[in-house]
C-alpha cells in the first residue's frame, strides 16, 4: 500500500473523528461579554447526542472511518466523505440559524462547533480529492495515455 493511501486513510479518520467529537460536545455557550442573558433552554448547549440529526452525523462519520479502513474503493469513499461533510457543515449552519446564537449574540459557538466545521471541510476536500483522482485516472484510461 503506497504511503499516499495510508496518509489519505489517516486524514479521513482524523476528519471523521473530529466531526464525531464536535457533535458530542456542546456547540454553544453563553457569551461572557454580555451583561444580561435570556433565560431560555438551548438544546445545543448540552453534552451528548440528543437528536436524530446528530445520530445521522455520527453514523456517516463512523461509516467514513469504516470505509476508509476496509475498502480501497476511492469513488465510494469520496462520495461518502462528501455526504458526511455536507451533513456536518449543515449541522454547523443549523446551530447558528437562531436569533440568540451567533458570533456576537447571547450564545456563541464553542471549540466543538469549530472542530465539527473543520472536520466537515476536511472531509469535503478529501472527498473531492478522491473523486478528482478517480476521474483523472478514468479519463487517462479512455484516451489511452
């Protein structure tokens, strides 16, 4: 197995694990620079996997890990990585959609939110890389070069 394949597997695993950790940890916290805080219950401020959407994020991230370790199919791994990236980054977007959550609001994103976003972006780049390399090999084999 070439070293680039091992490096790719390690990067897929690191990205997927960062998404899982970021999903499990609280994604928002109270803004310490604000004087008054609204007395509301925010689901994203608790630890744990609390919704079906979060279970979908964890399941696709774990699927990326399993697929990276058990298969050499770059196309399948690329598609699965892009799906996991889309779900993770959409989850980060959904966290910020409320009026009480934002970068200068009553609740701000924590390090776990940034970790999930970073893992999602890394999965997107790795997935596109897998699909791009596969497309180039296919195009080269069709032209006979």
